[in-house]
């Protein structure tokens, strides 16, 4: 009931129906319409085949070795995959065909109303039924016989109409095919963009891994050199400490000898000095003891600059220059690839 009310409210339901039966490619009423799965839009089989051939130029016939192809629906841009039968593998829409037949019968049975056919402005009672090729305008028969176009070349209006419509359909097919190619290029560019991001992340990970390995190698080498310096430090320190102990022992002996000599020198009487009976003191003050005490200056000594660690200095200038000179080296294959891309873009 709502549907009937909608038809009554519409001033021209037949015109609305006609718009639904127009092919989006040829802009004519469907001829052998086929259903494009899965978007369910309709196309003339010939128009669908033209679009398919434009999108798949190497597909020749159903007997071709190519297994199938693809094209995009001109109404919704949905990608349609076809088997080896191509467009002939699509299902014909018999319901739409029946509706078109009923519509044509209805249109043929209706009498033409005044104003439905364009009339000539010079001859109000004459319909425009021919085309002036010279002036490139439609006109009527009276204009050709008695009017402004009597010396012009004319052609049947329907023939010119069909010719221009065919040319328009070819242009539409070319535009649709061009759009498909552009969409393919866009898809390829999007894939290239994604691949570029993935390859960049992989290159970053590889670069970080290489620098981490280099840093680990530098840390290992630094620990090795520090160990050698520490070992040299321990050896020299131990040797110096042993010399200090030797000199301390010698100093202690000499100090005791000096103290004993001072005490003996404090005796004022010769008899008392000689009769002390302290043989240890006499022995200590004997010439051999003094000679032994004087050997302190002949103990081992360290050479001048012994405490220096200049031998363990490392020059890193060449490594610093090498690090500053680090850069990416373009591969020859990449250069050839970019050259090929530039030529393809120019074409």
C-alpha cells in the first residue's frame, strides 16, 4: 500500500523506472544485462566485455590460455574476479530483461504527447528529424528543403545519434579503463609505501644490531686494556713496596747503631769506657758493623720515570675519523631499480 502511494505521489513513475534501467556505461537501456557478483550491479554484456577487455588487454577469448581476469564495477568500484569464461561466465539478469520488455511495450502503446518530441523553432509543426552535418545542429525536413539548411549536407538523425553515442561509449570505456589503471597504480604505490616502511624498520634493526655489536667489542677491548694497566700497576707497586721494606730495615739498623754510639760517647772516663764489659756494644761499633750500616745507599733503586704509565696511552684518532666517515653505500641494483622507475613514470 505504501508502494502504490509512492507511485501516485511521483509525477512520472515511468521516468523513475527508466532511470533504473539505464546502463552506467553506454547510458542506454540495458541490452542483455548481466549481474556483477557480489555487488549485484547490472551492466550490458557488451559494455561489461568492453570494460573487461580494457582492464585485461592480454585476455583474448574463452579459448585463451589465461585462466581469468578482473575488473572494477563502474558503479561502486568493487573488484570483480572472472574465470576463464570472462564476461560470458556472468549470469544474465532475466528479471531486468523482462522488466525492460514490459517497459518498452508500455512506452510503445502510449500515444505521444505534445512536447515529448523536440519541434523546430522555424516550423512549429515540424519535428526535428534530421541532422545538418555542415552546421552540426539537428533540424527538420522543411529547413532542409526551403530553409536555412537547403544547401547543407544532412544525415539521418538516428544515424548521427548512434554514431555519437558509440563514440561516447568508447570514451567512457577508455575512461573506465584509465581509472582501473590508475587504481592499480595507486594500489601498487600503497604496497610500495608499506614495503618501504617495513624495509626501513628492518634496516633500523640491522643498523642498531651492528652498532650494539661494535659497542660490545669496544667495551671488551677497553676491559682488556684496563686489566693490563691494573696488572702493570700491581707489579710496580709491589716492587716499590719491597724496596720500602728493605730501606726501613736498613734505617732501623743504622738508627740502633747511632743510638749505641751516642751512649758510648757519653762516657767520660777511659777506664770506665773500656771496662764496661759490653762486648755487644764494642762489636756493634766495630769497623765491619759501620761498613755494613753504610750499605744503605747501595740498595736497589727505581729508575727515573719508573712510575710513569705513558706506555699505555692509546690513540683513537683513526677510529674517530672512521666513525665520522661512516655512511650508507647505495647498491648498484637499487640505482638500476630507481632508473627503471623513472623511465616508467615518464612513459
